[in-house]
């Protein structure tokens, strides 16, 4: 996590525009970020005093960088498009939920449902993520430096979830076509989720994801999980799997 | 036995009736529960159990066709910068592209727009056709988030957060693989041909405190412009309405068990939830107790069929109603002219409910391009508009007869009930008495 004085120095060096959330409120901050013209030169922002407020920098749709100088509450970076959002603290539930594109990086830990239903882009959580990380993900890539809680990647449809630590119970329950990579132990796999062979193709993809996430880890230390595809069409003889 | 001995007439069991026996045989043969579309088919206390009193010496009627009787409704006056105003208090309920053909969705948009009301997306996202043909479009925000994206959210005129629906309160959904065409699969980010499950809970919030924060996020993303509805199934209408208001809803939608679904288990449809009639007064009571009646608007759905149903729902305190099944019938669903084709499917016109199978001869609940093109969106849309206008005229007729210059001025005092059950649920007197079951210590 970057200390406040470090952020200030960076601010001066890169001509960041600073907004004080305590003064402007969430509405004021988001309103400024939402109304930027497409060709804006104001491409680097720092939100000071986020105070764990909810819905900070949600709904952005511009190729800008927004740094959040502290902890964020629910849904920070929700439905993000294009923007790079750096959270210099912990993030509450639903960080980067339904993200379409861009990058959201969390220096600390993330609460439950991180990256939920995300369609695209990259979510990086340097610390741990709580339960339901990547729930119903639809194409987002999520890289977690630490561990993830139970029911992560539940009904995950598309995209990648990389876990450098451990995964809690029922990983990938009712998973569709998303790919899961875990370096540590997995408490248990959910319905229809199985371990799969790690091919060179998968190792290369995983290496690219780790590189993009700026997390150092050896892809060969990971195992891959995905769908057995046995629950794709209802069969009464599989009813005990539900 | 002596052939001259009198015999008793063979008697079938009331408990094990023909339908029950056929269902046992079907289950034993297939090993799977029965899945179907539509809402509860069993006989339930409903609006037919209520009557309007009309004017008399103590009430002064308005002249039909001459004296004005308003029907407009404004939805979303609590927080939204841009509330929506509809010409009529009858909206089109959420039905997904996927469960319905693109032609059917276009027809719903056409009909609603001609009639001056809104239509609603469903569990599958917003199609360009639907947006293009709907002047006022409500965008559903569902647990599956299929097709959800911020651009469509901003393109919508209102947002409906779906917590539940009357056909299956507490249940998710399942769109079977046979209806997953290339386009449906693409919109939902899933492979073609596989069953698509819709979760029963939202993935990123739990409970009313979280929901309040979720609504805040949606408002932030849409610049606080859009009215936000919360839709609940008819389970615990008093508490669900109160909690929806607490969460910040602009509009609450309460859907009773006659409300339709694209597909779910028969046992769920018929045995979970409450009749629409039983849901309205508790929902209104919750709004009144919070001082929010008419400030947070109430939309009631589930089995609305005609202008009398509309008038009765409004008289009980709703601001508007919503129709789904009836709208499909207006488009051409279950039409007798298709009887021969329904027979081939093992059913009959008026009973066809295998909407999940995608073989609808009317071209409505299908993704089969050959079947879908049978439905002309303009003609079907015109039929829907006609039907909506008739319902509105009927509601106006009743309102004028009760002396009201706006349909919203109808009130419980205009009603009596034909049965004790309906009197208790609607909290109006049993006809010919002043008795309201549960009131005054009785």
C-alpha cells in the first residue's frame, strides 16, 4: 500500500489532478470523472480521502488512470470501461463488478464477490480475496496474489481466475467455460469442476496473465481447473450433483 | 355376480384426479419433474371475486365519453431526475430475448409504444430491436446479469432490479439448451445449446443493507437519472415492500403467483407464493405505514386480464399494473387457429405452456427462425396496442361509474367481495354485509 506522502510525491511528478472525496462527495467525484470529454488531457487522477465510501469511480468510460488513495467500500470500479483504477488500500465487496474492460488493481485485500460477473478487463488483487471471487464471471481475468474464499468462480462462464495462494471450499461450483489456476491447496471443488491437464498453451497464457498483473510466480507451480461439462444439459441421473 | 344386480357408478378419486394420475405416470416414465411456462393454473381467489359498487344516490357518476377520466401515471418520483410518465397504468412485464423471439420482443415494443406505455427487457440483456421499437424501456437487472453492461443501462429509461417473480419466488431460472441459438448464446457469454441457469440470488449483494448500496452504485453509473424499480415475487409482500422502500426503490413491483415465467417446475409454479389478490393490500399497507404510498409507486402483476382487473388493482392501492401472459395472448399465443399444430404437440389451444421447448407454432416463445418469422411484429404490435387501449377504456368506464375523474381515485370503498376469502385478502366487505374478515375483532 502506498503511504499518503508517497502518493503526494507521485502526484506532483505526474501532474495528477487531485480530488478530495471528503469535500466533493462520491457524487461530485464520479460526476467529474463521468463528464470528461473523449479527448481529455486530464488523464491521471488521485482521489484523496476515500474513507471507505461506496461506488467510488464506478461506471467510468475513458482511458484514464484513477488512483484511490486509501480504502474503498462496495463496488469500487464497478462496470468499468477502459480506465485503469488503482486502489491503494483494501476494497469492499464487488470491486470491479461487471467490469467491461480496463484494469483495476487493489494493493490490499478484497472483500467478497470481487470481479463478479465481469465481462472483460483485468482485476488484480495483491492480497487475499474473500468468498465468491469471480462469481458468474463472463470474460474478465482476475489475478489474486493471495488466497480466495469459498464458492469462488461459482457459475463462472468465461475468463480466467488465477490464485497464487489457496482456494476455499467449492471452487468453481457449476462452472461453465472459465479457466481456473491455483498455486496452493484447494479445500474442495464444487459441482462439475475438475482438475485438468496443464498444457504448454495454458502455461503460456498463465505466464502472460501473471506478467500483466505484475505478480512474480512460476506458472509451473499452478494447477488448472475447469468444467467437466456433465451438467451442461439436465440429466436426472446427475441430480445428486446439484 | 348376477348381471341384474345394481352396480354403483365407477367413481374417480377427488384426490387422485385425472391430472394427478397423468402426472404420476409422466414422472414415472421420464424421471424428471414437469417444467413449463406461464403462471399458476389452479383456481385461486382473484379479481373476479371482487365487484365494484358503482354510483348511486350517495355517489355521483361521471358521464361516459364526455367527462374526462385520467389514466396517466408517473413512475419514479422519489429519487430519479427523470421519472417516466406513461399514458396508461398498464405496463409490459419483463420477458427475455431468448425465452421470446426477436419478433415477439419487437412486437411488444411496438404495441407498448403505440399505447403510450413501457416495455421491459428480461434475463438476457437488451436487443437493439427492442430498444429501437420501445419508446420507454425498462432494463431488468437480474441475478444472472446476462448481457448486462453500462451502455445499455444508460440507454434504458428505468432500471428494474429483479429480486424475485411471482411464478417462482426464491427460485432461479433455466433456459433449456434447445432455445440457445447463436445470438442468444453470444448475448449470454455461454456456449450454444447448453442449458443456461439463472441464479436465484444476486452475486454481489445480500439483504436490504447491501441492496441499498447496490442501488446507489446504479444511480451513480446512470447519473441519478433513471427510476429504479425493485421487483419481488408475492411471498411476504408487507416486509418485502417495506425493505424495498428502505433500500431506496423508486418503484416496487409485486408479482403474484399467477404471474408467468418462461420456464420452471410445475411444482414451484403451483405451490410457492401467494395469489396476486393476497399481495396488494399488505404491500399498500407497508407503503402507508412508511408514509410512502403514492411517493414510491406500486406496480402489481400476475393474472391481469382486462380493464376490470386493472381497476380493481388500482382501487386496492396500486399505481399501475403489469401484464405478461395476457400480452403474449394478444400477440397471438395459444390462438385457436393454430389448433392443429397444438394437437401435434400433444396439447390444445389455450393450454399450450411448453414455452421452454422452443416449438411455439405462434412464433413467440421460440428461437426457431422458421417459426419466429410467422409473427409479424407490426401486426402483432398493433394487436397488443388495441388490447391495451381496450383495457384502459374498460378501466375508465368503471372509474367513471364510480364517480372518479382519474383511475387512481378508485379506492377500496368502491369494492365488495363475493367470497369470504376475497374479502379477507382484499380487506373489503363481503357483498351485502359490512363485514371485513379480520377487522373489528371478527
